[in-house]
C-alpha cells in the first residue's frame, strides 16, 4: 500500500512542509499556501497546551487551508520549545491524532512505540524522527536508528543531524541516495547544511521543511524561498524508481 496523508503521496515529488506554531497561522499568505503541500503544527510552540485549544487549532487549520496536517509535539531534548511532561504529551497525542493526517514521534522517546500503535489504530502515517544537534553520526549508527524505526513499523524515518562541515553534508546525502527506497527524510542541520533542504529530495528524501514566521530549526528557509530553490534545480517532477510500500 502506498504511503498517503490525505491526498498527499510523498515520493512522487519533493513535498514542502511549512513548520508553524499557532501564532504563525495568521501569517500564512495565499502565496505560501500555493507552494506548500503539508502543514506541520508544532504543538510544543503553542501558547497554551489545553487539549480543547489544541484540538480547535487543528480543526481550524484543516478547514481553512485544506492541506494535510502533521502533528509534532517535539521533545525539548530534540529541539522542542517547551518542556512537556510525557504523560501530558501522550494525552495531547491521543486528543490530536484523530484530527491529524501524519504524526511525528521521536525514536528515542519512551512514548515511541505507544504513539506508533495509536497512530496506526487511527490509520495515520508515522514519521519516526531522530535529531542530533552536535554532529552527523557514522553510517553504522544511522543504520541502527533505521532498524529500530522499522521494528516499530514506522512509515517514514526522519534523520536531522548537524553538519559541521561539507563532508558531513555529503555523508548524509550519500546515505540518502543509498537508502532511496527506505522512506527517509534527511536534513543536514545548520548553515552548512542549508543546501541539503533542496538537494536531498533529489536523492530520495521525501519531505523538506521550511518556515513561516520564524525559523523552527537551524538552517531552515522560508517556504517560498525553498520552493523557488527547488524549482531552480528542476526537481519538482522527480519520480522515484519504484513506489513506496
């Protein structure tokens, strides 16, 4: 079965996701909506975390923009803006997952397996994510991350790791190409890694992230700039050699 999020089919072409907080929603312009395919709602950046409020934001975004929505409640240790108790985080996932199209959960979170199972119960696709803000790990470590995500039946595996040199950027790009059919998202974080947000989709990375409002991660571009760069390099119509399963 092909991976789908609503009408979105990651893999047929580079998918542009806008990472937004609840405050950023009002900044989304028609020119932004035109170029994005997916809206990532960063719940850890919301002004309040009451379940009713968070659910209302998801409802309004889906109704207003008619775009698939990705639910992310990022751990502070992996880039989240707030420290959220894991029991509270799980309660939020339970409240939001029925209203989302995709769910992001950190591979190293103690909630990982539970959130994957819960998401699949509601037939939602899961991005299993790993972030490293210090370095780009060696290939053998990245393979262990992939194995753990596959064991939990995650649908897509996201590797976002710091690039301290262009060698790190090339290292992750090569890994992406080698694992083109493994449903990966790969990002080299930092200024040196900005190019990865445009180039890695050419090599097999399924989703690339831009911002509206303020950057949500080191090296992010605004969604319109990202779309322009992707267009410049002519990868909008890229096809995978085989469909994802």
